[in-house]
């Protein structure tokens, strides 16, 4: 496809020779005469490059540049100016221009600039492709060796690293290769979880179990608590790749001193994993010891209504007599209030903030056609997360802590996976509705598609009936009932779901930030 150039100059009629020269060379050129028209035109996805006059009436070149970058941060922009004033160039370069030219510009200069920019992108793509090709075999060999939990975390983090690198370099062909390698990794990871999970939850520290939902606070957070105010931020449903996308924004304001992970328990669903996180207990233990604070799938009412109480019990069991607060953000007004309330936590030892946006985003994507288009694939889903966080009341609130002596821990309860393959399941009307796990009586399913837990007590899960069992979908499968099968397959395919067994759902981020 030819490269499309947007050229904004109030004297565009005087540039007809340059425009004709570029068109003769095979480039498509869209001319506009002012900054406002440039901002409207830049929404067109086919535009690959912008030439921007610095001295235009109305919106100046620098003002237009700011608007362009707010819309398309990675779009190359070449500033064209009549002078080479140092302060002007510093401001333009600080606004992320790709290059600049001094008027009058000759056609050959313009052509060289275009080739330099487009060749740079080609070289970046080729270099990234070559680097991943070299890494491909190492990752392949690693995930087919006898990995432990830490080894699988390293494989997953490497896959995410290359996923993001290939995104940045626009290496679309190699992204397909990585996608297939990620699928293969999930096949092997499922077998690893199937072999080890019950032993982990049964024997805990006596086995090679990783840190998991029910002991991550005990092992990671509680030993830190002292006279420095600590903020525990639990962003529901935040995958590791999404954390890596928002991480650079956080690092502009805070110093990251630790990047770690833990394994979410099964089901990788809020009712189970987040309650276990705050309670410091597995679900069956919560049900037994704190029955008033636990609701099973069949019970009426919200399943995460007692997180504050579960946390308070956990702190008391560990004899942590500290000042603490708990805040759950579930709507926009609560998010806006957080901006004012976050400084109140400076008098506390521990402040817990649960932020539900990412989970709502994944569910809304299932329900709303417009979000399906905005987050049509993994890369777009990450981009949507990045845009949300950058402009969120949460980020604004966190920045108020920038100059304070605090700790900020960013983590989650579970991740999510883009589901693609349907798997038929049959259950009675009380069977859970989640697409990635099912709990109920007399479930019928394909055994090859699931991790089975016929005795819930083995996985420290509640048993609602004598014949109750749990099944967890493997890889990128999702459960569909036979009734109206094709409709629901088409409705849910390529949506982001959680509750099952995958790298994306189970291995989740835990990062510690402090004052710079």
C-alpha cells in the first residue's frame, strides 16, 4: 500500500510542485490549510506521516502538534519552520516531533525525510523480528522442559515482553507466530496446573507451591507494614500485559522497587480469588470459619460484599493492630471522590483500594458492539487499558501521593483470556453461569477440555450438594450449553473471560512502588 501523507500549511497552494513530486513518486498526499482541518483529517487511519507548518494562523503548528499527539501518539510528524530558533526546536522536540525541515524545502529533502522515517520503521521491525526469532527456540525449549511455578512465570513474562515489542515495531507477521507460541504454552501450562494444583492447596509450604491468592498478603504485604503509609491497589482483572502497559506511566511519578507475581487460585473469578486474597484463606476455609461472610454460587446476593470484614479478620489473626482503611471504587462518582480521599490515608498504616474498572471493561466488551470494535484483539484491549488509566481519576489520585513518603502496591485478583473455542456442557438450572468454570450437580462435559475437581474439598472449594463438582476450562475454551448453541458461540467468541486455567488468568502482577 502507498504511504499516505497529511500536509498542513496555510500556503499550501505555493507547495504544488512538492505535492506533484511526491505523487509522481507514488505517495498519496492530503493537503489542508490550517490546524483544525489537520486535526480532523488525522483521524483517518490510512495517514502514515504528517508534514506540519510551524507558523499557521489560528491553531499554531505546536498547538496542532499537541492535538495530533493526543489522538495518535505514535504518528510521525515532521515540523516545517522558517527559522531554527533554539527554544522553538526544543519545544517541538519535547512535543515528540520525528524530524524538522527549514523553509524553503526542496522536493529531494522531503523525499529523503520520508525514506528516513519509513526506513527507520522497517529497520525496527526487521530487528525486532530477528531478535524474537532467536528467542523463539529458547522459549520453546524452556516451556517443554520440567518447569516449576517460577519457571512458568518467567516463560509467561517473556511471552508478554515479546508481545509488546512486536506491537511497538508493528511486526504483524511475527505476531502471528508469537500468538501460536502462546497458545502452545497454554497447552503445556494447563498440564502443569492439572498435575500440581491440588497438591499446592493441600500441602502448601510442604510442596513447591508458589505464592497464591490466599497467602500473598501474609508473605508479601504484612512484613512491610511499619510507620510508612502503604496503599494496596487491587485493580480487578488486571493482566500482566496490561500492567506492563500502565507501568511506564507509574514510573514517571514513583520508583518501582519490586516487580513480582503470584498465582491466582481456581476459579480465577472475583468471588473466589479476591475473597481468598483478603481473607488469607481458601474458599472452603472462609465458609467454615466465617460462614456469615461467604455466599456460594447458588446463594442470593453479592458475592464480594464482605471484603472489608475479611481483611479485618485477616489482620487480627496476624495480630496486626494497625490503623487501616478499605475503599471500593465501582462507579465514576466514587472514582472522582478518590482524588480527595486518597490523602486521608496518610494517617493510616494500610489503605486498601479496590478498583473495578478493568473487570467492567471486559464484561462491557461482551455486551456492547462498540467496545468489541474498540478492543477487537489483544493489542487493542491493551491500548484501551492504557488510554483509560492515563485519563482515569485513579491515576490523578495516585499522582497526589508523588511527593509523599508512601508505598504503593499494585496488584489484582485474577487475569482474563480471549476465548475462541466453544466446549459443550450440560447442567441443571442451578449450575453457575460463568463461561470459564462451572459448579453444579451431575455436570456433563468433555473431559479432555477441562480440569476436573470431583471432590471440591481437595481444592479447598465449598461443596453445595453431595454430588457437586467443579470444572475449569483449559486454554482458550469457553463453555456453551447445547440450547441455542450457535447463537451463544458467535456472541461470546473473541470476548475476554475469566474463571479457568491459562497463563493470562493465573499468573498475575504484584509490584511495589515508593517515592522517587
